[in-house]
C-alpha cells in the first residue's frame, strides 16, 4: 500500500484513484451499494442461436464462406 504525503494516514493511492474515478463518473460509494434495478433476463447462448439461425435465409445458408 502506497501512501502519499498529502493523504490521510492509511489511505492508499489506489483508494484515492477509485474515489477520483467515482467522482468523475458522478457516482458516490453509496451508489455502488444501492439495490440494482431489475434487468430483463439475458438469453443463454443455446437460447439465442436458434433466433440467429432463423434470421439467416435459406439462400445464405447454402453459400460456402
């Protein structure tokens, strides 16, 4: 752990860098602890491959790369 002379005792450069990054992002440490917003489920690879496959035309399926 590296402590800079102008930092309070026990505060590392990494912690200060994280604080600065959060500040620039407009976030507070408390924001990171907030309950996340419910997100729609993400399909698995196995669920999504048939969707992509259905989007490819029969003509394009028969064409070698």
